[in-house]
């Protein structure tokens, strides 16, 4: 039989066989283009095993890393944002909220929890970029404020994990008010001599950066995180100059004195325990 008449069986011969690998099980690193199974990536706490790129992590994911045995108590399940302004852009604000809640399972772009980190009980709030870009509206501001109040009432350290595009435009001045509200409460925490650790992840921008995110006694950042107020494009167009290639990245911000430590997520819990042992001895 001629070679071109032979029937050969390849490794994958039919569309059904080619789809044996479940969809959505693989992730490509945007930094080094390496492809990983999602389970492997989760085992590395959503950090690329090859180049160390930090993928975005949910608020629950951070809490599972930080708290002892991944155990913590969640608060404020009864809080939901409302459309006070009747705001509509591409869709009504109410529809946008419903869609974000359906996709994320969250009430809003933040979770508040308390639990043990090492031998220390802490109050914590963590923003979540998956919910309308982690934007800060009235609910986010209130939940962060409650985390600060709990730290004050229980005389325990405070941790806030920021991951946000800034103040939520759909709530107008109501969202901007949260900047002053949270900053004022942090002054009360400081007056009580209680420590505040701020972790800035990718991205931390806008009104969040201009308020509670940069007011920590210790400002920590993840490698490569975008940290700033206005975006680099806006700044470039405003000043009419080119910007450094690493402008507003965590390493650049640390070099200019606004970040104390850059912490790999895989060592975050260890770093937090070390800091808490140092300041809470």
C-alpha cells in the first residue's frame, strides 16, 4: 500500500478527542508567556513559578493565605450599595451592581474579616478588583471604616489590602467622601497607638491611593504592582514628557520612599507575622 493511502492514527484525531482537556484549566503568564495548569498556579498562590509574576487574587484568597489555617470570621454581609444618583453609562448602575454580584458572589468590592495571624488577632479588610475594578463607593468606605473601628475597639492591629481603580464614579461625591471618612478614622487608630499595615497590590490607584492605602505605619507592596493616583497616560499628556519605563511600579515607588517593603505573596504571611511580633511584643 502506498504511503499516502495508509490510515494513521494521530495523538488527537477527532474534535472530541482534541477537547479532552477541560476548558479554562490553563493560564498563560502575561510576563513570560509560560502556560500553567490553574491548579499548579493556585499551589503557588497565583504567582508564576517561572518568573514570579503576581496574578490578581480575590479578597477571600488573601484571607486564606494570611489567617491561621485559613480560618477567619467575615462581617457585613448585610451591606449592599444603592443607586442614589440614578446613574447610567453603558448600563444602569443597578444592572452593573447585579452583574458584579452574580460574577463574584460578593456584596461589593471589599470583604472584612478578623482572625489570628500567628499569635496575633487582627482586623482586616481586603478590596477585590473583580467587583467593578475594586472601586470605592459608599459600601467599600463603610466596610473599611468598620474594620478600623473594630481594631480600635478591640485594641488590635489593622491590615488593609488594596486593589482598586479608585473612587467609584457612579456614586459621585458620595464615593469621594469615603476618602476623608477612612482617613479620619485612621487618625483615631494612630492616637490609640495601634499599628496599621497597608498592602498595595496591582493596581492601587486613584482615591484609594490618595486615602487609606498610603497611610500605613508599614506600607507593603507586591512585586510589579501599579501604584499611583492618576494613570501614567494622563500624567504623560499633562506634563508633555516621556516617563520612565518602570514609572508607578512598586519598585519605583519604593525607591522614592512611599513603600517600605516589597513582599512576594508566597512569603506574605511570614512577613506579617514578623512585623506583628516586632511591634506587638
